[in-house]
C-alpha cells in the first residue's frame, strides 16, 4: 500500500486552503509556492477538489480557492477517496486473477479477508477525521487523531 502523490499533495493543498484566513482564499501561485509544486500540478489538484465539492473558486483578479463547506463537514476519507480511491473494493479480485479468467482463490481467499479488514479499519478511522481536525499544528492534530483512534466505537459504527 502506498499513498499516491495526488493523495498527499491534494490533501496538503486542501489543508492550506482550509487554514487560510483571507476571504479571497489562496490562488494557484500562492499554493504552488507554499507547497513547492508546479502551478500546473496545483491547478490540476484544485480542479479535482473543486469538482469533488470540497473547494470553490472566488472570482476576480485577486481570486483564489476557498472551502466549499465548513472544515468540520469535510471528512478526510471522502477527500482521499476522491483523490486516489480505496485500498480494496469489490473490483479488486477481478483485476488480479493472474493469467486465468477467474481468480483461483475466488471461493476461499484469506488474502481477500485481509484486504477487506484493512479497508474496514481505514474507513472506520478516516470517516471520523475532518479537515478541521487537521488544520492545526502537528502536535495538536496528533493528539486529536490519537484520541479518535482510542475512542470507543459508537453503536452506529459497529
């Protein structure tokens, strides 16, 4: 499992926009300089985030990007799924059949059980983290996420 550059940089762009206190938001050159990315790549990521409903563009010469909704309503799992997808989904097995048409382990597969459990645990944690939790200094974000990790599951999450 690897975190893609689109997931990493897309999340970082969203964090920059979320932390910005200017009503006009941040524009592509500002985001590019702040993250050390090309303007072309920032524009691509901003488009994905805008199309996903996480940011809006502000009009005008000094326009930029702002959050489309409050940071407390932006669930990190939704952002990461938009930027890169999931670790495991039902199509996974069909895409990894080897040289045969149907996977030789399609009926009894402990590897599939592992991938499903990893996806379940990731979803369970990432569904509880919002952009608001991450728009803090690192020490504060670590504290918030650690509390979430060890907080007992609510009945609806089980």
